């Protein structure tokens, strides 16, 4: 299956809930704005941003732009992170769906998020992604709180032939992070993916634990080190946004991965994440297999969301 088909299939739930029949006319009076607003809010875009998208769409229709393009442009306006807006102007409506490569800052990515969001599976998918780019990868199992967490990471490690540094159950996660970062340096692997605990994200001690892991890795790596990527489950919609804010306050996030977009009609939550947090979305998860992790690209995302069979690319 092509990359774009995978993406459009993965987003089908949001797409179905999101949009009603597109009017063929570009006259604003022919559009059912109330239904559009309702569907945007149902997809968890949020009230305020839904209004902005609708107003932008209306403005775009004024010069005779067809409805789908007007809406596409309005969505893209919200989803393009600051700094690359010029791309929007450059490409107009001819959106490029070329696959881009997501590069981490350094050699370590700490993966954080509450239990059940898909953290461990995402780590395996990331390993698969970076290995396909020719990088050597290692795992650090710094969730020592749940024995099952290390076991699950080791399972993926065995399956992908990736070595996993673990600690004893209940042991110090900072010590595992230290061992893993030291091992990465010693064997010269390109990338260390560190799994972390995800219990009770509201509790102070978890946040302290994450900060410590980050400090330890920084020390070993000798530089501003680890990326901190938060995994968010799209099904949690607006609650996910609150989770992200709490993590971000404790430990500055350098990226977000939104998982389970295939199982959710809440794909619109990406809009407030981009707008409110100013943390880039790195990847999106659209299924359970290793290939179901895609670099996030606003233009492709919008295109896939609004994709109609007649408009196949
Ligand atoms: P963790 O507790 O955060 O480490 O979560 P897991 O990695 O164990 O994942 C929990 C469940 O979510 C598993 O059944 C995964 O297969 C599933 N999962 C993870 N990512 C996705 C995704 O993008 N789409 C779907 N449909 N399922 C996913």
C-alpha cells in the first residue's frame, strides 16, 4: 500500500465524522455552515479554532475558490507551524505530498506519555523507521515501575534484533538511563530510544523522575541532549491537550507523536495541539503495525483528511 493510501485509510474515521457533502457551488449561502461547525467541534478542533477555520473558509470563497480548496487552505493555515507559512504561499493549492524525514536533535530520544497511549509500540515503530534510514538503534527501558513495561520493550528488541538496556524491577530509572546512554556512547549507536514510566501524570514524583532521567542523559551525552517526545492518544481528544500541557510544564517537550488516529474520529485535536503548544508534531500513528507511523506533515494531513475518491492523487 502506498504511503498516502495508508494515511488516508488511517484517517478515515475522522474524515467520515468531520465533513458533510461538499457543496459544488462556492457561494457562501450554499454552504451549511452550522453542520461544518458541528463536525469540526465533534472532531475536537475546539470551538474557537472552528470559528477561525470557518471565517477563513468564507474569506477564501470570496474570490471564487471551490469549497474544498477554500477549506483545505483554511485548515492548512492553522496546521502549518510558525516559520514555514511561506510554504503555504509558495505551493498555493498544489500541495506536495512528498515524504519528509524527521531527524532527532541528537542521539537520544526520551519517549514520555501516560500508560496506554501507545508509547512502547511507538518506540518499536520509531526503531523500525530509523533502521530503515540506515541508523543503528538501541532501547533503554527506564520504566522500572511496571515489570511488564520492560518485558514489552525487550520483546520488541528481540523481534527487531535491537539491544535493550534494562534495570531491576522497582530500580532507579535514572540508573537505567545512565547505563543505556553510556552503552550507546561506548558502542557508537546512532540512536537510543528511552522508554519512561507513564503512571499518574498529575503526580509530582513522576515529573521529577522524568527530569532526573533527562539530566542524567544530558550529563552522559555532554550536551543539550535528549529530545523529549510526548506520545498522545488521539482518542482522548481535548484531554490529551491537557496532558500535553502538564508534561510540557515539567519537562520541555521537543516533539509530539499522536497515536491511534485510525481508531478515532478526533483527528481534529491536532489543530489545537499545533496552535496552543507550539511543539512540533513529529509523527502520527495510524495503526498497529510497524509501518503505521508516519512523519507528520500538515499539508499531507489536510489532504488526506479531505480526500475524496474523485480527487485521487
Ligand atoms: P503504552 O502503555 O503507552 O506503552 O502503550 P502500548 O504501546 O502498550 O499500546 C497500547 C495499545 O495501543 C496496543 O494494543 C497497541 O497496539 C495500540 N496502539 C499503539 N499505537 C496505535 C495506533 O497508532 N493505532 C492503533 N489502532 N493502535 C495503536
